[in-house]
C-alpha cells in the first residue's frame, strides 16, 4: 500500500511538472532539429567559457533526456565542482548513475541531495521516480521513505502540495533549481493570483529575486514570508542568504541562519554560510571552524567547507590540523578527478 501511495504522489508531481513546464521547452524538447540546435549553441557557449554554469546544466539536462548519461555525467560533474551546493545538479548525477547502473555513484548523489535539500519534496519525488526504474532496492526504499515523511507535513493546512497553488509553487521551484529564474517568475506570478500572501508563494518570489541579484527586494519578500511562517527553516535560510549579500546585513543574516538551524539541524549549507560569515565578516576563526566542521561532517564532499576549514585552522595557528584537512581535501579532489576521467 505504501508503495502505491508513493507512486501516486510521484505521478501527481510529474503531471504538475510536465503541465507547467511544457510551454517553455518548445521545439528544443519536442523536435530533433530544435534539440540539436540547442546543443550546438550550448556547446559554443562552453567553448568560450568552460565554466558557464547555465550552459553546463542545460546541456547536461539535454544529454540526460537523450539517454547519453556518460556525457551528462561529465557535464554535471563539472557543474558540481563549480557549485557543489546545488542539489538539482546532484539529482541529475543520480539520474546518470541510474542510467549507467552505478549504485555507488547513485548513493553518493542521493546523500548530497539529502544533505543539501532535506525538505525539498519536489526534488525528492523526482529522485524517487528515477530510482524506481533501477535495481537499487535499498536506495529506492530510502528515498521513498523520505518522500513519505515529507509529504504529510508539506500537505497539511489545506493540503497545499496537492492543491493547484501547491502545484504552481512546485513547478516554480523546479524551474528555479534548473537555473531558469525568468520562467520561475512567470509561474510564481500565476501562483500569486491564487494566494498572494501564501508563505510558499512569497518564498519562491524571494528566492527568484535572490537569484536575479535583486537583494533588497529579496530581503523584503523573505522577511514577509518569515513573519507568516516563522517555523519554516527554508525561508529563514534564504532570508539569511539575502541579508548576507548586503554590507550591513551580517547580524540579520546570522539571526536567520541560526533560527534555520534551530528548526532544521541537518542542512550542511546552513553551517557553511554561518561559518563563512564568522570567517569573513567577524574574523572569528574559532567559531568559523566549529561551523565548518559541522558542514564537513554532514556533507563530506562540500569542497568549499573543506577550504574554509583549512584556512580557519591556519588562522588559529593549528598547522597540524590544517595539514590533515588539506590531505583530506586533496583526496576528495583526486577522487572526483578520477571519477570524471574518460573510461
């Protein structure tokens, strides 16, 4: 019975994602000529700038959709080196691992998704759908259990997730995580016509504004959402991200990040950003070290956290710890390079 319920949730989510994302995809998804043109254009962008995140993500997605998982894996691996805290890239790496029948890589990617986006129902449902077609029974069961644990809380209070409003919000989340803020904004505006004061709708808008570097607007929107939903860890996390983009916003950012940790102590990136504020803004390297250690403990592959931890140890005069952490960091880099090397 549980599996049937989860599959029903997955089908509902996929229906929403397809319904609301389809207009944007157009010929590039529906016609081979358009797809090839898009791939050619993205490849040209990467020839000029090999680290263009948007081009890496979009070309990787196209390759994955075509079943070229080796190429997609290489692109998303490069993307995750540049932006290791983006959960949607790890989700696609898991999809590639499923396509290549690589249970270890799938498990590693699933762990990253869970660390970086523990409460992102839409992303976990998508991950469950991709795993459902694999032979990775234990990992699939784990992801389904996670979906089942998230669905009741996010569907409470009027069953938001199952409502039309909830479907719009989830579709907007998907577009934003796929680095399509303009499309996400279009969807958010349609969701706002149903309930402009919904915390979920405001949170989506705030994150879009953050992605578009409209920081003062993002702060105002996310503060409003936080007042309406003070127990939402995700809203406080993004409010902290918005405040830290301003020179005078350090204390506000710390307040929101700490509140987010009180509500959700498992998000590795919250520890990382707290450590970053103490390291760069307050020059309090001991506290920065404590937060960086927590981030690394929860996400061993978060290279940025390793780098900050090494520097924190050095600033504290703990050379032996810095050297040991550097060795661990180098091992991670070497393992990633080995995984990305052509077979």
